[in-house]
C-alpha cells in the first residue's frame, strides 16, 4: 500500500469528517449551553435530508442550496421543541434528575420522529441525483469526489459562519456567557431561557443543514439517524463536551478514523475504530481535547 | 431608590434571612457588614432575583420587584457584581466588558463606556484580548467591576469585592470604588466582610448576623461601636 | 413501605393472575402478547435493579439480553446443548460481562456513564457481525421439543415467561428488603452522603450490576425461543430492546417492583394491538407509541405512574407543620461538666496541606482532637474549614501530611472505610435521602454494624427517639423543618456508632429555640462517648459549647485555645475584622 493510497484515505476521511463536524457542532452547542444530550439530533438530521430532497424535486433548487434553505424552518422547529417540551421538563428541581429527564425526553423524541417518518413516508431509500456525485476532482494522485468536496466546503462555510456569530455578535457572546455561567449572565440582563431556545434552534438548524449536505452522496431513509448519532456523540466527547471548536476537530478526527479503519477492516466494521476511540477517550481523558471539566467519581 | 421590608429568604429549608428591612436612598453609599454565613450574599441575590424570597417586599424606584426575572431586573438598571467575581472564563476581557453593556440603554453608549472603564483599569486595556479565565484574582475583580459599570447602572450591588485577594490589591480595589463613587452619580450597596475598609467608604451601614439586622447606623457611629466586634466573634 | 409479608403476598398474587390469564386466554395471538408482557416486565425489573434502585441509568442493558440469546442459541447449534443448561451458561457469561463492563464504567460520573453504556451494545453488534453470526437460526428439534424449549402449546411459553417474571420479582423483592437494597437507594438519592454513612458505593453498584445481568440474560434466552427464532445482532442488541425496557420502567415507575409490571401490562398490549391492527398501513407505530409515552411521562409524571398514583391516593406524605417544638432531646445525663474530656488524642492531624489549581486551601495544619472533647474549628470565609473536614472525612486526600485516627493511619482512605472505623459526619446543608423515610434514612447508618433489616430498623427507631423524632419516623424528609432535618442527620450519623463526629455548621439556619435544642443534642453526643469537632460561624453558641477552639485563616492554623483566650487574641481579631479595626479598638 503506497503513500498515494494512504493520502487518498486521509483525504476522503477529511472530506467526510467535515460534514460530521457540522453535525457535531450542533450537538456541542446544545450541550454547551443547555447541558442537554440531544438523542434526537440524528433524527432532525434525517428530516433535514428529506426536506432537502423535497426542495430538489422542484427542479430548480440545487441540493447544496436546499441544505441552506433547511436552516430557517428548522431553527423555528427547534425553538418550538425547546419551548414546548424541553423547557417544561424540570425533573423535580434536581439538576442531575433534570439532565436525566431531558435525555430521556430526547430519546422519546427520537423514537417518535424516526418511526413517524417511517409511517408517513416510505422506508425505501431515496437518493438525490446530482451530476457531481459521480465526478471527482483530481488533486495530483488523489481523487476527491465532487459531491463530498462541495459538501465539505459548505460545511466549512457554515461552521465559520457559526463561529463568526458566536464571536462577533452580541447575541453569540451572550450565548457563550450563558454557557459559562448562567447566573452571572442573568446579572448582565441576559435571558438565559431564551438563550437555551436559541441554542437548541441553532443546533437543530445546523444538523439539518448537515443532513442536506450529506444527502448529496448518502441514501435518504428514516433510519439513517442510527448510523450517525453515535459518530456525533463520539466527536463531541472527543472534542470536549461543550466546546464548539472541539466538536469541529472531533468531527474531522472521526471522519479520519472511520476512513483509516477501512484500511484494515471491511465496510460493515468501519465504525469499530470510532468505538475504540470513544472508550479510550472516556477512560483516559473524559474531558476530551478542549473540554473544561473531567468528571470522575 | 431601594426599599426592603421584612424580607425573608430560605434555601432548601434553611432560613438564610429573616425579617430584614433596610433602605438605600438615591446617591447613597450603604454598606452591609457581618460575619460569614450572615446572609449578606443572599440579600444581594434576593434583590437581583436569583434567590427567591418567601416573605417581605423589595421595592426599586418605587416598583415592587416581586416576580421579575433576574434579567429583567438587570434591565432596570441594577448591576450586580457577584461574589467570587464570576467573570465569563472562556470569553476575552473585551467580550466580558461588552456583555456588561448588554442591556439596551447601555448598548448605545458602549464605546464611551469602554473608554471610561479602560481608563479606570489600565491593566484591562493591556489584557483586552486575553481570556478572562487566565487573569489573576485581582484582575478578575477589576474586570467584574468594570463589567458592572458598563451597564451604566443606577444601583450598583457589590458582593465582597475583597474576597480571596491579597491586602495590596484589596486596597487598590477599595480606592477604585471610592473613586467611582465620587466621579459618578451611582447608588451603591456594598456587602463586605472587611469591616473598617467597608465602613470608611460608606455613608451608612447595617450589620447582619445569622440572617438578621442587628445594628444600623451612620458611618462614624458604627466605626466606634464595639458591638460590631461581637457580631463577628461573639464576645 | 409495605410490610414484608404483604410484599411477598402481592408477588404471589401477580403470579396467580398470570397463571389465570395463561389458562383463560384462548387465541394464539393473545398468548403471544401475554408472553411478551411477562418477558418485558422481567426485563424491566432487571434494568430496575441497576438503574432504578441504584439510579445508574444505563442505556446499554440489552447487552445482557443479547448475550443470553446468542449464548443459548450458539450452544445448541455448535454443541447440541439444551437451552435449559445453556441458559445457566449464559447467566455466567452475562455476569462476567457485567464485571468487565462495570469495573471501568462505574468510575465515570453523571452523563459520561450513560454515554459509555451506549457503546457496549454497538461493540457487541460489530463483534457478532465480524464473527459471522449475522443470522443464527434455532435448529428445529422435533424429537425432543421440550428439551430444546420448542413448545407447540403457546401456554407453555406463557408459563415459562411467567416463571422468569416470578423469579425476577422474587429477586427484586429480596434485594428491596435487604441491606443491599437500602444501600442502593441511598446511593441513588445522594451518593456522597451514602459514602459518608459507610456505604462502599462502587462495590454496591458492581453487585447490583451483576445481579441485574442474570435475569436479562434469561429473558433474552427465552425471548429468542418464544418469539424471535432467528437471532440477529440488530434484534437483540439494538435500540428497540433498550427502548422497550426503558419505556416499561419509566412509564410504570422506577425504583419499585410494581413499576415494570404496570408498565409492561399497559404498554406491551397497547403497542402489540396497534401493530397488528394498523401496523401494515402504519409501520413503526410501535416506536411512535413508545416514544410518545416517554415524552408524556417525562412531562407529566417523571417518576412513573406507580409513584404518581401512590401520591394521589395517599395524599402528600408528612407535610409536617412543626411550629412550636419544645426542647426535647438528650439522654439521661446532661450538663456540660457531666463528662469531662480526656487527655488521649483520638485524632491526630499532622502537617496537612491541600491545594486546588493554584489555590492553597490548607497549609501545614496540625492539631489533636482529644477523646470526649468538643473542639470548634472557626475562621473567616475561605479559611479552609470545609476542606479540612473533607480531608478528615475521606472525600479529599491531602497533598502532604498525615491523619491518624485511633492510632491508625487514616490518610486518604475512602469515606465509607473511615465511617466503618468510626468517623461520622453531618453536612452544612443537610444531605438527606429524600425519598426514604426518616427511619430508612437512619437505617442506612445503622447498617454499618448490623446486617438484618429488622435489627437496623430497631436501632434506627432508638436513635430517632434519642433526638425526639420517634413520632416522625415514617415521614419523608420533605416538609420537615431545618431543625428536624439536622436532628435526623445527627441521628443517622450516631447510628453508625462513631467515635469521632464531624459537624459542619450544624447551627446554620436555626432560630434561637432551634439552636438551644441542637446544642443540647450535641452535648448529648459527647456524653455518649464520642468526640465532636464542629465548624461554626455562629460564634455565640460555639463559645459556650466548645472546650477548645482552633482558628484557621487562609489555610493556616492561626490560634488554638479556650474560647476566651481565642476571642481575645489580637491575631484572631485581626483575621476576622482587619488590622485597622484592631487598631481602632486599641487592641482590647
């Protein structure tokens, strides 16, 4: 196996990792601000894939644009889900119980979304046909699939947009403040509950857009969430629960790990490497690469 | 500006404050001293709304603060500089200050406010791009104070600014507080463990012990009163 | 808590109902539903052992279910071994897996534990795929159907499943009424307080996990024979298994026998019927029902239907209005001079230092606590008092220095070990076990030295009597006054028969009367023969209560002596009020 082949695997891994990174940023944002592990993250992504598909049915919307267009409706959806469901779960005042209760709520949400979609839409996988899904850029000896490259580029742009939002706007800084110290944030006049809604809405919108990008080269079916939710969790834990840049790096790493695993294992086992990384991180460095606190008994 | 009548606060079943009444007139500098556990921080939290009260009334500019959310109270012009500074560690010094002027009326005057605060605390200008979490204790206290001032408040609540700081920094902080008082038209409510420094700055003071007001008086009266010592040492 | 006999009677009643249904139901399809109800109730009960009683929410319990399925079927296929014996092997494998998984995973706290449990079933799925076991069908054994669990009469499966349920009910009941059961619930309610009361939480969690693995494996084995017939990784290690388990428990109620039974009885028939009637037109209806149930339960009855129903029927438990309480308390002899402190050192602290990320919390602190004395630890805010207690109690290990208790080196030992040696503690904010009655709270302490539950209950009642709370023994902590909570915490601590009692601000939040009662209680602790070390801010009370005082300031020992000496020591006055106050008062 030559260097060129290795570089190919690395390149594919990075391209795929970019989309994973975008998915994971949404999850990290939600956890960072609200301390909620959103089990339904993958299911919202799946819905984003379907919406993008429907956009492309119109014939005029390119899937990449479609992915972008999922952002507004999903932001609103996320806000409503937060206000209507998550904000109403208190777990009896105990913060640990509340986290458990919200986790279980999102698990229930995940079940409902996946199965309702199976009920309403056909379980037959759909695909978006684009001319560039089957073409590739040639970068020296390395071939970069065009669909994945565009998806990577778009994911990068969106991630940068989120980064810009968080670092350059008042609202973004208020979000980060609410994540750092909700009590002190409220002393500055920041409505922490509204910040939670904002974080959830943004997190859902991002993962829906990621789904749209994914749809350019991955089949769309109601159960697709299951393949990716664990990848997202691992990426976020690897990066450090609550760290946005960490989640981005984590996503890239997971893409790489997945790709490199294919060097030694067959396709069905491509996630083995990912799980090994997961367990290693949890036991050796639970706070991940950029995380703030290590929680061990 | 601030009128508190018979306030009672309980935390998880423990009585933190009982039957506390005090008032702060506009432009006054009032100090609350007392030993640890007296309920001083709880009092400021009750004013800001992060500790729920179960008895009594807090009125600000004549308005009953009642069930107002903390963020709403901050929007009314109450700036709370919390105990332990509580700067946002993952944000830069500049970002912390900018967030201080989050409320609408302060946002308009943000650049002016920044200039004033950075003039007051030159070390913050030096460290503006540094993460707040990497600052020393004294610098964080200055940042927290500056953040509070950025809100252009009418009422400034200061919770134990000297806590955990060395004597020289503490002196600096108190000097700055004095300067702030003289240069701006602020009403200040200061909570402190350090008796003399706090009393010397104020117009009037209250002494709190185990959740109740045990002494009240003007500055000189309290400074000369040996009963203040009893509140701390029991003898 | 119902009496022991009533509990077992209720289990028998459930079994009786199960038998009646088995023989009453006619249609083959209804038998299938009945079997499923029994199996999922048993699965829920097994999950309940680790996640309900002990509060460690696991999202990977299906690992044991899958192990049960795969081991029994593979043993038939590869070795022709009857599943009746295969099940026993499967139990062994599952328990072993529980040990291997539990050992590293229980060291993770909070959300990390839950996330880690997600990974294991996924790993098993991959391993099974890799080993080539994507689809293992149970071979037909027409000659000896019974021997291979291949019944033609559906009632046989019902009875088998019912037997599994009955066994799991009995296991759960046995745990519930044992010392382990009480300890698990204490861990769930407040792990730190449980540790301070002598509960080795890691060991208890491991035992519970092993006990929870066995029934799950059996359920998996029976499920595969009664329902599945073909084992695939997805079917036995997949998300639907754990979802069903969770739904059954969460809807019915966690932490109780009846929860999973109620949950299964409600949810399984509902989803099965929906699946049969509209399942063709609406595939996935089961998932929607389960997901919806989880959402509704979390919104409206997060503890589960059993507890909600109990609350409604029994009314709010023990909302004590305890307004005028006369100063009860204290055993026979009282009076400060009744028992004088002895000269022997019970506790020796030598050169203890502790730093936290740059902050030196304790710096070379040394002192002795003598037998039967009341030693007060005071100091201004941030002096390191609570850190000192956490070191003495075992929650923290010092960076430098030694702690000797009763002549033995006690430095860095776990809180539960120290408790068993005789170090007891109460907390600044009372750490009760909120869903246990006062009596049960105190029993946790009593369990340090006794094992049988009735003995512990007797000791607990006696301890509660000593602090004047005997009449509230069956009340829940919510709704009790601060004074009562502190007295209960004290009784719980005393039930561990401590030689050294560490009291962290026992007077905080008490009014004048309450302070007097608490002081009396503390004095009576000393007359029981224990040494008391108190942290307090309420100086007035401490001055009359303590024999000696130690003053900490900025992590160092500043002064030591009688109350009078200490409060007149200029260094102490300066530490509390500042140099300038001292100067003003002329250093009185």
